[in-house]
C-alpha cells in the first residue's frame, strides 16, 4: 500500500475473554513493532492509567476471564474493562473472542457498545492461518462445519450451531447482518459499501465472511478508521499494514530470564491438538505427570504435592516436565459425573482442575526457581498467571500463528508461552521449548 494512503495509527484497547486470546491478538500487533501490554483478570483496573503513565503502550489488552461466566457477569466485566480503556485514552476498541465464538459473545459485544455509546461494530471470526473460515455466515474449522468439528464436543461450550449469524443473533437484542464473501473478495471499496448498507438498515453487528488472508486484508483496509472491531485476532495481523508504522519496540531490552533448569509445561486442555503436543513431548523424553480427576476432586492437597515433588526433581536435573490433567473424553465425562455427585457444575469442575494445576506450578516455581513456562489451555493459563501473581505481561514475539512468547516483568522476570488448547501443530510444544531456551539468555 502506498504511504500516502496509510491511516493514522490509533491507540488500541482490547477486551479479551481469556488470557490466551489476549496473547493471540497481542502478538499480531507486536510482530509489527508495537508495544503491547496485557493486563490479567486480577488487575485493579482503577490503576490502569497510572500503570501506563511513562510507559510506551501502543496496544493495551485486558483479560476479563469471562468465557466460563454467566452472561450477566461477563457483561459487567466487559463494561468495566471498556471504561478503563477509555480512561487510558484508547481510540480503537476491540472485543476479542474465541475464533469459533465460544463463550458469552453476544453479551460481551453488547457490553462494549453500551459502554462506548456506539451502535455499530464489524465482526470477523475467521482465522485462515489456523483453519477457521466463514462462508455465507457458516463457520468452518479445517474444512469441517463448526457443528461437525471437535468444538461440538467442548465440555463447557459445545458448538452445535455452524451459522454464526444465527448463533450471535440468539445472544443479543441487536440486529446481526452478513457481509458476504463475494463482496469481501471484490476489495475494500465493496466492503465499505456493504458496511454502509447494513448500518443504514439498522444492523448493529456486521459479520464478515473470510476464507483467505487476502480477504482479511480487504476488510482491514475498509475498517481501518472504525472505532469498534469484534471477533478473532486474525484481522489484527493486517491492520498494521494499513496504519502508519510505529517506531520498533524491543520488549526484551536488558532482560535475562535464563535459569539453567528444564521447562515446566502445564496442560489442562482437552483439545486433540494439545493431546498431540503432550504426546510429542513425551516421545522426546519429557517427564509427563498426570493429575487424575478422581484424586483432584477427592484429595486435592495430597495429589498436588505428590506431583510437585516429582516435577521439581526432574526439572532440577534439566528434564523438561509436563503436569497434565486427564484429557481423554471418558475421563472428562467421569470427572463431570463425580463433580455432579459433589454438587458441582461442569464449568466448576474445569476451574477446580485448572486451579490445582496452577497451584502445582506455583509450588514448583517456588521450589526450583524456574523462569520459563509453557501452558496449554486458556483456563489453565489464566489460573497459573493468577497463582504466580502475574498481573501484567509484554508480548515478545510469535512462535506460530496466534501463539506468542510473553514476558512477565519482575524480579526475577519470567518467560511464558500461553497457548489456546486448539492452536498449534503436533510439534508446537517442542518448538515453544526451543524458543524459550533461546530467549532471555
């Protein structure tokens, strides 16, 4: 794109519903030289403007940890986060969601618009580099309709509706419209005309079809001056090409995070991608320790401490170590059944197991002093950050599409990879470990 057509670069404020989604969108900006800060769900948002004072911040991201919440609570969290970003001086506001629209999508979109006093936003769920495409409003995951994908069996948010217009329309009082693929593939001017038409017709949320990176580029050029964007992170990779470039930023300047031990991995995701990644680590010689659901629910203290002792011993010998929950479908079903007998909903069981994995991480870090962690699964990633007292992170760089390395400043600093359960190929965990070992030396 010619320089004289570049659009003024806004300060971007993002509200993400989990910590891995925050990193996912953050790295799209960071790899273009942006200074990107992520603030965890435990952050006192009243202090956000003060925290940013004197720092370079091109993109501020707040994790509300609201994907597993009830709709009204998620709505309140997003309004509060949006208000904090407004006070911090942001000019573009983005409600980041899962790339298959799991969670409280309608309630959180509504919260953003209500707090901003806006009536329109452009939404894109597609993430072609990670196999998510939208055609005719129907969402596909690696060529399969969403309702036929692994997400249809999600233990908390089973995705049984492939039509995203229908799905979103059932969650909001506002009108939802579609920007069809043929318009997107005609280029930015056609997208602008379609957006103007649906806005004039009273549509509040315009969902854009997209199946290629070129489609995202066309949408980015059309919406570069908008105040509200919604959906997955993929569009964020293209917007910096439309905006005036920033001065390059080095988040690791002066940082050393080497510790001499192995890398600790925590795996709480039930997605097949994460299962394959743990298996690849085991094949490469990593120590794999399993927190069984039965032990976690019946005798959590003993279960955690037994695993901590084994993990610490292996890590101090330089052996990469995985602490994982049971992740095959029968075990998940059995955990939910046992939880039900104990009066717990499936989401509460998931959160408890994530919290125990996080406690194990906290104990291992305290015992060994390791400073490099790999975490598989959004809920587990958030729980580990809270357990370690990590309330803010800088995005460093990208290992694979949507999968960054993050720096938690402090004394000592830590390097983390927080991975969405469904992202990455079978060897991603091994690649992440190699990346972590190279950085911070």
